């Protein structure tokens, strides 16, 4: 349904999001392939607490003993107690059904994130608070790579690049401000959590078009980010 990411730089490993159900098989396999042990994982960063991003959190936290970082507003999502309002109630109903089907357990956020906080992982990751989808939705920006993990600001598929469906958004009026924040940041590469191929250039171009911006990298963009099995993304 979506992607979570393992960032590994030789000394440290950190995961962005934890996935939903079935991820333990893939995560274990990936760790084995990279010669990592569960204890190699130092942190789990949550973009937000929706079930498809945090459903596997309790397992991952217990398996690795890693510290969980997320915005404080996301704890209620992780716990399944967020008071969804209006059309957004459908999100709560879907999550409640998912929790029952997958036997999801809650997990505690250990460290609360704030906007522009610098995290000492992967050469430095900056927390970019991007509310709209949820109130505590955050992206993670690597200045070293000019790469933004943009969470659920948009889904990026060749047949349909879209903002999250209305039923999934808790504060949709905040999307424009969050999008403008990304525009100001000017990442070279963007990696959302729902996409077709791992190509950060393509996702940035699609994001700019979707939100009505000119592509800020159009002139001097020469690099492509691909998932080739050897990348550290
Ligand atoms: Zn979401
Ligand atoms: Zn999602």
C-alpha cells in the first residue's frame, strides 16, 4: 500500500515509517542482506500515524529497540483514538477495520518532533512540519542530498498524481501552506510514501505540477535517483 525507507550510511541505520502488515518479512530480509542486526536500527521516524505508516510500529520498535520519533499530534493516530471529524471519519472507520484485521498494537512515541529540528541521522535530517494530511504530518529533509521525504503530501503515479483523498485529510486547509514550505525548500529530489518508481526527479516535477508551481530544478537538473538495489536510500 505504501513505502517505508531504511536509510543506512555504514555506521547508523534509521527507518522512515514502519509499514502496515507483512513488512516484518521484508525488513528482516533487507537487514540480513545489508549485514545489519535489529540493534543496528537507532531510530524510527514517522511521517505521520496513519495505519499504513504505523501499523507495524509496535513490532518494529520491539524487534529493534529503536527510539520512535514523531510529532506529538500523531500519538492519537498511532493509538487509534484520534477524534476524526466530518468526512474524515471514514478514515477512522477504515483504520478501525484494519486494526481488527491486522491485530495492530499501539506503540509509544518516545521523542516528539518540532518543525526545523535537526536530527543526527543520515548526515543530518531536518524535520519539516507539513500539516494538512494530519496535524502532525512531517517530512524529513536531507540537505546533504537535497532530498525530501515528503510523506503523504501527494501520491505519485504515472496514471494519477494526486493529493490524498479528502476522507484521509484532517486539516486540508493547511495543504497550500505546507506545499509553499516545500517550494521554498527547493529539494532536488522528492520521495513520497506512495509512488510507482523511485525517481526523485520525477516526483519533484509531478509535485510542482500538482500544486501549481514552476519546476524549480527544470534548468539545471541532471541527476536521476533510481532504486538499483545498491543505493543507500
Ligand atoms: Zn496518510
Ligand atoms: Zn499513506
